[in-house]
């Protein structure tokens, strides 16, 4: 059976550097056998990959890719906290915030960008509970933010 890192490589992805916090918090905290990530934005190489509201300036497809990047950043935060993704027993809960135009209702499909990546990387351990929430705005104008609870 392949490791999460090997599955990432098979997807053409690698664990990025942990995104620097934009305020007074840390990227992830371990408490007992759980890791809680802070909200992860769709940052790549220190820059947001998109800005704006989904259903207005950002398409659902772009937002899906943003959710996937947020999930990858969450994976990086977990890896930095525990040192080995093979320690992950389960992705327990994923919360996806979507900065939405007033009439946009496709938050679950946007959130699939994160959920599907967790499934591909962690297999059955990547199946999780989830909330997909439409919000008025997110930090730095990001269209998507993802937070995760992981069991070790």
C-alpha cells in the first residue's frame, strides 16, 4: 500500500511549504491524538491563486481548484505538526468556507475540491464529515478557506 506522500506524487503534487499565518495564530495545533488546522487559504508560493466571490469574480471551477489548494496547504500544516502523514488515521471533519455572491448556492461542489483530494491522498481514512458554508468575505479577499480536524 502506498503512503500519502506517494499518492500525492502520483497526483503530480507535493507537500508545499506551510503557508505563513496572516494574523496571530499558528497553522496547526496537536491536542492528544488530534490535529486541528487553522483555516487554510488558497496560497501557492506565498500568493493567493484567486481572489473574489464565487459566482461573481471567481467561477465554481476556479473555486474548486482553490479548495484543493487549501486542502493541500492543510496537509502541509498537519505534516509539519506531526512529521509523517502516515500517522494520520482519519480525516475527521472538514469545514469549507466559500466567499459567495448573494445568489451562489454551489458551496458543496466547491468543497468537493478539498474532500476529493483528501480521499485521493488518504484513501478510506480521507472520508470525513463536512460543512460547506457560504460567507460574505474571507481574509485577503480569498474565495475559499478550509479547516481540518485529523485523528492520529
